[in-house]
C-alpha cells in the first residue's frame, strides 16, 4: 500500500473539512404576540392577552360613558402595543350597562366573530361622540320606541336611528344577522351576569377597574397606569 506524503494528507483533510456540511445554528423560538390572543369568558366578557399574565386588569365599561371612551383612547395604544404583547398584562372587558343604548351596543359588539370583538369594541368607542350626538337629538317619537315595548324591538329601533346597521355592514354583518344578535337571549343573560358581577364588587359607575381581583380606587388611565406600574415593580422585587 502506497503511503501519501504528509502534505497530501493535510490537503485531503482540509478538503474534507471544507466539504463537510455546516450545522445550522439553533433557532430561537418565535416570541408570542399576546395582543393577538382573544378569549371569550364564561360570562361573555372578553380577554385580550396572555391568560397567565402576572397582572390581570378588568375594565367595567359603559358604551354611553364619555369617560370610558376617553380612557379607551388613552389606554388602548399603551396596553395593546407594549404591555399586552409581551404577556405582562391581560385586559378583560366587562359590560356595566346604564341604559338601552348601552345594551344595544353591547349586543352588537358581541355579534360576529368573537376574535374580532376588540375591533368592534374600539370602533364603537371611537365613534361614540357622533352616535351619542344623534341620540341626544332624537325626537320624542324615537325615544318612545327606545324605551317602550319588547326589548329586541327597542334595540332594533336604536340600531336603525343611530346608524348601527351601517357600522355592522362594514364588518360584513348584514341587518338580518344583526337583528338575530339583538334577539340573542343567552347573550342578554350573560350581560345581566356581568352587571351582577360588577354590582357585587360595589361598582356604581364607569369606568371602574379591578387589578388581580382587587377593586381599584381609580377611574382614569393615569391612576390605572400607576397601579399597574407599582404592581409590576412589586412582582419584580419579589423575584430578586
């Protein structure tokens, strides 16, 4: 057997090393964007974010409450773009009804794909000023139809007078489907359960909030944000 010179052996070894396939670097698992996670709770409330988030915020809101719309405008961008996506905070929206208009909007935000609830929720708050102005300008006959008769008929009158059918149609929900949602008794029962839940906590007005089950003495984003920041800081200190 012929022995190769040392230089040839080195050359062969270098060639085989060069030809050897490189192992792919391990890929880090993709981070979860919890802002895309929407769940419907047993009582019909909707939760946005990580179910196991260390901080859980529950909002009790009324769609005819201007302070609720203002809170949503200030809080939603911060929560949706920072705290919720990272899984640090989850946000649950629970209804606290004050009048038939509240009920009508609540029934319609629950109409259609549950995963799109927060789209409808945000849109009704964003346009609150416009449809509340229509409500305030309603004549006596319109208001009579809103406050007298069977509830589904009253809600249909409200939806028609305030332009809600057009809003629903923009999401692909036609009038027949919207009317079916307004007549959805199980959903109405869930909204009543949400109302009872809030009353049991001692809630009398909106917006109101609980943080990890504790009722906050806070009704604006500045106060709620401070409570969340302090809660996160205490949790981090406890883990050091």
